[in-house]
C-alpha cells in the first residue's frame, strides 16, 4: 500500500488490523475514506463485526473435531469472488 486510495481487496486484507485498532493513522484514514464511498466494504466490515461477536462466544472445545477441520478447510480455501477487489 503506497498511501493512495485503497482498493476493496486491500481493505479486506486490513480489516482485522482495523478492527483490532492496529492500523497506523495514515492507513486507518485511507481505510475509513474508502468506506465512505463503498457500500460493499461497509457491509463486509459489518459482517466481520457480527462474525467476531458470534465467535467470541464460541470456544474451541465447543466444536466437534470434524466441524473444526471443516472450518479450517473452508478458511484456507477461501478466495474472493471474481470481480471483487476493484
């Protein structure tokens, strides 16, 4: 990232750091500026917030081993939809 406006793909890569308050001020400003003009990324950010809230109540030992393995497989195989990251 070179300080220019963020793309959707760059925002997705930074969302965890943003939610955890770990983005440097200049990157946070670019992130928030992108959100002002991108409803898709606003929706994605809200989905991530909801996911974190839901998973915050879930303990690893609450998952059956097969469910845990499936979640890991899905996470590792995730790819953005074609056309995303504009």
